[in-house]
C-alpha cells in the first residue's frame, strides 16, 4: 500500500508505493497522460515521414528524422509521471500510449487500403506519408514499449537509490538508457537488409538519434524541474517506489 513518510502540511508528502495501494485522485494526472499520448502520436504522424538536415561546418549535410525534434518530449513526460506519480501510474500511461499506437497503425492501414474515389489525385502522396511498411510499424511500437519501460524503471530505481536527490542526474540517466534501447531496437529492426541502408548508416543513425534525444533531455532540464516542482506542490505528493512490482504486465496494481 501507499505509506506517507511525512505530513503533507510541511511540503509534498513522501509516499512509499506498494502493491495494494488504495485508489487516489490526482488533479493533473489525466492531463499529463493526455499530453503523453498526444505527443507520441503526433511524433509518429508528423515527424516520422519527414527527413530534414542541418549543414555542418565544412558544408556536410547531416540528415535526421524530423520526429526527433519532439518525440523525446514523450520521454520527458515519462520522467515527470514516474517522478511525481510513481512507476505504477507511469506504467498505465505507457500501456495507454502503446494501445493508441496500435490503433493508429491499424487505422492508417485501413484508410490507405481503401480504394480512392475516381479522379482523386492524392493517393500516392497519402500512401507515402501514412503507408509505412509492417517492419517500420513493428519496429516503432517495439522500440517505444521497451524504451519507455526502461526509462521509467531506471528513473524510479535511481530515485530510491539516491533518496530523491540530483533530479537532473536521474532524468538524463534514465533517458540515456531508455532512448538507447529505443534507437538500438528501431533502426536495425526497421531497416536491416533493406536496399539503401548499409550497416554503417544504420549504426550512424542509432548513435546520432540517441545523442540528439539525450541532448534534448539535457537542454530541457530546467523545464522538467519546473513542471515536476509544480505538480508535486499542487498534488501534495512525492512518491518513492520502494515496494513496487516493476513488472510491465502488472497493470492492475496501483503501486
């Protein structure tokens, strides 16, 4: 169950999460969940199909997927969820995002497969944007699932281990692990053996995307601090996962 370590009147209550936690109502939890799912879906719809580039010193163009600009925000929100509401509630949000990704992928397949009306000229463009191959869809969903759970697990364990100190170290450390798994799974699973993708290009994509995502986390650390501080004060809670079941499949448990 959830046990309060100190009185909330002196600040956010320190809560120890256990397996039989009583239901607790939070004012902002649903909004954070909605933001997480919205950014997750938008990063796959808007960013996944667009390649862009920056020009490096010397004139070399460095190509990157546009989704990298805001997909890491979902990891930041994942850090906020775990830090404020605990691993168990973050786990429910991750599964919600996973289900939303599956539904989006299925509906994209259905809509692309529908025969276009006679004279409608945009079917090729529609297929180019929304008609991802089964490999890319599988890679994206698998990488998300593994990466997000790794991120949340590391965040929760480091909080207990460090007694709540050095939030910046926990957010960046968990992102290094979570985004590392994400990039390491997605690119080989999606593009290994496909014409136009050499082993060197896949390795470069893994490392570069990993670096950019972690850099985003570090850059947005002040914003992460502000959001976490606001939520802890308004919710009156500071949860520690000392007795939590960390299985990704224990979705029925509160802590």
